[in-house]
């Protein structure tokens, strides 16, 4: 049965369709001028100098780890409360994902947990800005600085930074702000996702932003190599007159963004402040509608230090456990409303259980998960539909 109120459809207008059609008619559909244009538009929007677009956030996270010389024998700290991508990229490199619990009452990683989990093998930490709500970056950086004196670099990149790498999984948080700065320039390296369900979409896609405190131009150049077979020219440069000769410099992967995606992203970015505005309004409306109940714990979206990108509305049902929450989801679905759970903590999945992770070591993550229910949130959701969602939910609760 099709849902009457879906969970998160993409917002695509005639402008996106026109832009992609133009690329299709142009004779050049893969990485080329549209991707370069999208990268500079992203640089302007985020206020950072160096950005590389790729075909996913997952690819970005993995390539950064590889570029940083991370592999077997190394450890990377990731949240227990995240999507599989954050941990799987670590597994791909041969390193061990070390999971950290949530801060009490928060969906985000606990900086104190990071402190406790750091060992001489720790090479990177990957916080997630869950639902668009920024992680506690200053506290995390303080922890990494504290451990600076016992950091032993095992790669020139690690040596030049001089401490554990702060690599942000900002898949949810494009446009979110921390202490007045847009994410992208806050962590050492920040990875965004443009997957179909994310705030800004290119169908599939992602971008890696380098903080201005790093040698960003140099890093961006190397990342482009890693993303395209280590080839020193992309296909577009090769097809220009006299451009046939190229060199393979390192054993790279195949993770470049297409111009079809770049064109889509350019239009989405132009519309982005309006897309964000609709999400913010809905967020505030949900907050208003749900404010009466002693039943609900609402997600944060604005504080002195942080501004959300309003990616998810992760509501918690006070005192509910997994079983009650699951029944609620079923009943909401039966009423034609698309709701979801973000996320099933990694230690509850068979893969990570086989690898030895146990949920009881992450009690805060479990507490956040057991009563979480993500309400529909997307730019075209009407106020009437939002009201219908809340009415139905309150009735069921
Ligand atoms: C969506 C998501 C990713 C992966 O993004 P892709 O672009 O699909 O690779 C990574 N981390 C989190 C937290 C996500 O939600």
C-alpha cells in the first residue's frame, strides 16, 4: 500500500529536470564542467576553500582514511549510534572501528567516551551530526589536543597534523552551523552526503571539505587521484585536443561524481535556503504541536552554539520501550504515515555482533534507540499533513 504521507521524498522541480536534460543533450555526461561548477558553488556556500565532489559520502569517508594511511593495526573511533557507512569504511581499510556511546540524553557521540577509548593505535575519530544537530566539536578537539603528546604518527599526513584526525560524518548536516560557522570548516575534514533522502540531493553523491587550517589544495588534489584510479587527468581533460597522455600515480578507486549529478546539485543548492526554510518551519510546527504532551521528548534544533540543518525529526516517546515503539510504527504505517527509526545502534546488527560488539556496552545508545520514532520531514510536507501526523500519533500513544 502506498503511504498517504511518505517519510522523505526528494524535492525535484522542473528546474532540476531542465538542468539534467541540458547535460544529457550536451555530449558530456560524466565528471566535467558541471561538477567543477558545483564544487565552487559549494565552496562559496560553506565558506571553505577546498572541496571535492564524489559519488557518495561513503566513498569520501573511506578515501580520506586511506589517504591518511589508515589500515591494519589502526583504530578509528566511531559512534555506536550511526548508520553502517561510518563503521564499514573503517572495516574496508583493515582498521578496527572502536565504538563510542552517546552522550547521556543525546543522539551524538560523547566526547568523554572518545577520551576513554583513545589508545596509541587511534588514528581518527568520526563523529556524526545526527539528524543535522552538530556534534560537540570544541569538546572533541579538546580531547584530541589532550592526547597530542602521546600521538605517534605512522604516515606523513598524520605527522603533518600532529594528532588524531577529526573526520566529520556530516551526511545529515549540510548547512548546519557550529558557533556561527557552517560545518565544513569546523572539523579537520568534513564529509557530506547528497543521497536521495538527504536534505540536498544529487540522487547519489557526496562531498569532502577540507578545513582552511590544513594544506587543503594539496589534499584535494590527492583526493581527486584516489577517486579516479590515481590518474592525473580526468576524462574531460583527456578528451581536449592534445590531452591524450596521462599518468597513473597511485592505486586509486572509482568514485567520481558525474556531471548529471553535478547539474542536479547546482539547482538544489540554488534552492537550498528555501528548502531549509520549509524544514525549519515544519520543525517548529512539530515542536508547537507536540509541546503539550508529557509523552514526548523533542529533538534539539537551536542553541547558543548550534543550529540544526533540520534533517530528521527524531522524536522520543517518554518511557516507551522497543516493543511499544515498534507497535506505534506499525500502527502509523497502517494509518498511511511513513515513520522510521534512526538508527538501529550498530551493536544490534548481526555483522557487528559477529565482530564482538555488545549492545550492553552502549547503554545510552540503546536508551536513545528504544523509544525513538522519526516523523516525516521534507520540504513539501504541508502543515495539514504535519498536523495529521501528530493527531494520529497522539491518539495511538
Ligand atoms: C546517509 C549516510 C551516510 C552515507 O551517505 P552516502 O552518500 O549514501 O554514502 C553516512 N553516514 C550517515 C550518518 C548517513 O546517514
